[in-house]
C-alpha cells in the first residue's frame, strides 16, 4: 500500500526557521524585519521578505532593500536545539515521521483517528504544541499524497493550516504556477514558459512523450505524474542519509586559488568527519557551484573505492575544482559545496593509503584525530592551513 484513501499525510514546515528562533529569543525583534547573517542572507523573517529580501542574497543588497532590518549573527547551536525540540513534538504526535531537513518533516497520521481525532484536529494540536513547547510558528499542509501535502504547506504559509480533500485535489493543484511542481526550478520553468506553459493545468494537458521532448525523459515522467497528483511514495521512517555534504557562501569578492583551496579543505574535513562519525563511506564526490550571475554548475568524480578518509576525498574534490577553474575565473563564485554520494549500506569500508614508509595510513590518522575531537571538541585540533582562518558556519543537519 502506497497511500491511504484519505488525506492523512501531514507536511509540517517551520516558518523562516532561523529568523523565527531569533525573534523568539529576543522580544525586541518580534514584528520587525530580521536578517540572519551579514555577508550572505541565511534567513529572512517574513517582515523582511516583504521588502524583497531572500535567502542567499548578498547582505549589502538585502540592507539596501530593507534599511530598517535588524541584522543578527547566526547561532547554529540554538537552531539545532530548536530543531530537536520540534522533532520531539512530531514524534509525540505519531511514530511515523520522515524528516526532510532540520525544519520540516512528513507525518503519517492514518490510524490515529480513534485515539487523536481527524487529521485536521491532529495538525491543529501539533501546531499548538510547537508554539507552546518550542515557541515557534509552524505551517502544516494535509493531503492524500506527500507531494500535495508539501504544496499545501507552501500555500498556507506563514503560520497556517491547509487541508486538500481528496475530491478537490486537481481543483486545488491545477491553477498553481508550474514552479509548484516538485523539481521544477528556474531553468525548467523558463523552458516550459517559452512554450506557453504557465500553470500546472497546462502541464497536465500534455502527454508524457510531449513533456519528455520538452524537458527530458525523467523530468517529463515526473511532471506527467505530479500534474495529476500521482505520487505513490509513503512516509518512511528510519531512512539513512543518501549523501553527506557541506557548503559555504563566499559573497561576491574574488578569491585566490590558495584561498579557495583553504575553503575546500575545511568543507571536506567536515564531510569526512561526519562520514566517519556515522560509520558511512561513499564513492562519488559532487561539487556544486553558484556564480555571481546566480547560475549554477554541478560536477562529480567517482573514486575507485568507497571511503570516509579525508585525503582521497580531498584529492577528488581538488580535481573537480581544478576542472571548473575556467568557469570560476570567468563568472566568479558566491557559493561552493560538496557532497559525498553513492553511500554504502553495509557499514564503513576504508580506503587505506600507506604513509611514511607504510608505518601509518590515513585510517589511523583520521581515527586519532577523531578521538581527540570527540574528547576535546572539533576546534581543538585542526589542519595547519586552517589555523587563524574563518572556518565558515557548520549548518544544523539531520543525523547522518
């Protein structure tokens, strides 16, 4: 069974999470436009969004758009604690919780009607519990499918609750813009709009083969299904992460190759540490870049064997950065990120590389470093090239 016959899937999504935590913890910020992050906007309150401020926007541009905004530094530990508290409410609501990120999740409340009431009552109680126990606003969408529940929460924001009854699914979905379809970004939307396709209803009028001709086979199949609300995925608990990544916003200033390499080292060190902590390994390193003109590029490199050792992952990352050097020099980058994918399913299998005449290997060195960090903290032991440099922010993340 993939989905129930009724609307029993909830998509719960905290509103402007980082900014809401800041407003919760500082009463003077409530009702005011708030920007989290100085050089690059990490989050903007809805009051700031009304002025056009958006996540990932440069801080200077954001302050020009909204001079009255309060700009506050991020507090990642506070956001992690708030996320943990919210997920405790989720799990008190139903055992069937599928986390999507630190501030959103799917919940399956089928079978709870006799104990907890209907889905709308359950969602209303969840929102009240999050507000009382955690002090944050949260929006909940309710639908028969995961896709439509997520769309419903987007439409209900901020601080709302929206049920899409099964008999009104297409009536609700079809008038929406194509960007509401899962996976449709700016480029795909632009391609569809160039053919006069603006709404979900206009996508639903096309055959799968015609959509495939416009946007490619896989995306065409996805658009064909979603425009008809065909989504057979169920809420899955206990899923392990399929990739482990980290990224860093760089602003609009140019960086020398040496400065960029330092950023790369810091990101890969962080990713490898998380892989080892979770006893995971992976084979493919993915590079993601965002440029000054807001375009993006992705490159990947697959290693001979799965590993969680820092050195081979760093070597693969450097190969990718070098291959993208012409693009970086031409366009400038505002964000760089890496992810390790092709994650193993059966536990860590290290790639060992002899060092110092074979007396040691990267596994031994990584393990020794990890032991020191677990005992004394991550900041106690770091690479020499990173000493005295800003390591960037380590964003809150779900367990790996």
